């Protein structure tokens, strides 16, 4: 029985450290189809639905309703074959997680309000309260059903400061020793992962759980993709500007950039735009290092009208067609129909490609880099020739993977995650 993880990365580019599991729409042991709603989680800003990326059975639930889960954690698993004693498996997983010191339900550490009312707080509010040493039971929530939100924590802190100021004004002055100098270390730059043409941020689902546990990650849907269907772009530079807008909007000024295919070309353009300081680059089969590309693959992604046709082209990007998860093409097609991005994708393709030719050049940007740079390419890539990697400047580390096609993060997720983290660690940040 093959097990596949269910995880959550980010919502619409939103940076998160944790999510709250609101509800499971499927019970352990039940059959699911690609595109079915599995679980709803809540971030600091919104509720996010996690859908099945393949057909199978919900084998395990690792985080129950009401539990807080770190971003990238495995919320549950899908199996290719029907699991045995599903209900018992859920109990065993939950018990094992508790014994191992895994996060306990989010409601457990919260105290009840007077009258036994349950205390509810958003993950962000809970984290801020913990950092400030605030007892959540003393905070009034302004959200639905008294839910405590970020603004409530800030209001509470402001009130505490005001009371402290009033008390100090009435008390006699006291001489205190000078405080020692304190060196404050800024949080480490996040790892920003940019998907390829026709994909979305879920393309990193298999890699994210394999990165270092303390790695901060941000996944972004590029314009015309996923939740960014309404965003317009006519060039790789436009894609880079969009990414810059998203990161700056969340206070990100520097980051480690990981890009696949079109995302790799966007990563290189991002360094030229110059608004975000790239600490390192890890490029997986990046576009723009040469003119050649399979025009048939591009038109197949945008023009396939059935799951059977799309599956042929999705399999084309892999060294082994069996690597493609069962029901994957159906899920991709449903998502495209759901968000209605087929026309936008086709228009973007018309601006970036002409037949079998890429109309953008990333080599100048690559040659100007002064940060650690790693290029990872499958030797069996039929979408973009791996020979393009040989055009990289001498300072870039190049890895050509045997038995891998155009999608290292799907075909070799373990090695891909290892190479990403080695690049990040090489900067000392």
C-alpha cells in the first residue's frame, strides 16, 4: 500500500507558521477522488480548503479538528488501496503523535472563560500571545463567537502599556542600572518556491515536508495560475514584479529563491528587478537558458479538453509515466475548470513561447549573480533539454539527475529537498 501525504503550504502567497484544522470533510477509511474536499484549515486571515490530488482512500488523520498544525506538516495520508481498520489507525496515529511530543489540540492550552465558554483564538493571535506572555483568558475577542484575533492582542498590549505609564507617573522615581546591550538576530530569510507553467503552489507538496523543520517557506501562485488567475502578466519581468509585490506586501525584503521551469526564469528575473534581495537561488530545469522547449507540451497543457489527453502530456514531463499519481490529470483539469484559467494560460503562453522557442533569455541575469546558485536538471527531460545547464557560468553548481525528467520535485523529492537546503545552508542564514 503506497501512502501519499496531505499537507498545507500557504494560502494565496500568505506567509504562515501554523494553521488550525477546522473540519474534515471525509472520514478515515472513506474513498476519495482527485479534487474532492478533504479538510478545511484556518490561517490568520482566511479559511483554506485542501483538496485531494489523487484518487484513493483517506488512510490516516494526523491532526484532528481543533488542532494546530505547523505549515508543511502532514495533516493526514491518502493510500492507493483501501486501508484496514481505518478508525483504529486514526486513534493510533493521534496517540503516537501525543507520545512523541507533537502539537496538542489548539483548544487544550486555552482556559475556559467564566461560565465554561470555550476560548477560541486564531493561530496568529495565539502565537503573539505566547510571545508576549499573555493569558488568553484575559483577552476579549472581537471576532465571531468571541474569537480572539491579532487586533485583540494588540489592543490588550496597548492597554497594558497605558496602565503601566499611569502607574509609573504616580510612583516615585527610582534609579535602575543601565540595561546591557542586546544583539537581536533577525528571523532567517524565508525560502520562496515558484512553480512552473501550468502548475500552482501545490507543485511543492511533496518537497515541503522534507525541508528542515525550522525552514520558513512561502509558495506563490504566479499570474494566470491557481488563485492568481485574475493577475495579468505579459513577460517574465511582469511575473517577477508580481512576486515582488506579494513578498513586499508581507514585509519580506530578502529570501532564498527556488524556481522550477517558468518559476526558475521568474527567479532569475526577480534578481534583475532588484526589489527583493536573493540570498541564494536553486533552479530546477529553469526556462530561459536556451531557446528550445517542447511547444507540443505547452499547447497540450493549455488545450487538452479531457483528462485522458491531459494525462498524456503530464506523463510526457516525467521520465517514468508511472510516477504520475492516479487521478492527477483529472484533479488538474477540475482545478483549471474551477478557477477558469485556461484562457489566461493560453494568452500567457502566446507571449512567452513561439512554437518550440522560448522568447526570453535568463542567461544575462544568471551570469550577474553573486550568491550561491544551484541548477538541478533531469537527464531525461523532454520539455526543456538538460543540455541548457551546460551554459551556466562556472560559479553555479550543476546537478544532472539520472532517471528524472522535467519535474525533480515530483520525481526525486528527497534529493530535491536536500539540494535546496544545502544551497540555503551555504549562505550561513
